[in-house]
């Protein structure tokens, strides 16, 4: 039931975001991921209308020496998202389809690029 509510809220937010104007160099929608906060608790962050064709290093997990990677990505943008294990779109990669592509907590990431 909790997953259904989360997905419904995410789709509602996507519908709202899709109706908002955006710049020509940004994809429409949002990209969410989980990470471990400084106090050790799970946190969720979002990129809203992220830039297209530009690598985005996730700020909460940018430094491999001081943070664990993020996980559980959800792609609610209209673009394909390619996530990378390292910062600056380096390392192994995995592609998430537009509007609902996701992965489990086993997929670790530190950066993403939207096509």
C-alpha cells in the first residue's frame, strides 16, 4: 500500500512538473534517489527538470572518500537517464527508461546524465 501511495504521489508530481515551462536545455520531470544522511538515516533527494546532455554529479554523494553512493533511482523525466557508479559520469553505467524507470537499492550511483 505504501508503494502504491508513493507511486501515485510521484505520478501526480510528474503531471504538475510536465505542465511547468522549462528551458530548452533541460529535460522535463524529476529524478529521485536515496542516500544515507550524515546522521545515518535514509534520505531521498530529487533533481527537478535536470539539464539534458550534461553530467550531474549528485551533491550528497559526490565524494567517494566521505560518503556512500546513492541507490534506488527513479527516473520520472521524459528522457532516458544513464546513471554512473562514479562522480563525473565515470565508472560502470546503467540506463533507466523515461517516465518510471527505476532500480533497487543494489544499484549504486554518484552521477547521472539525461539524453
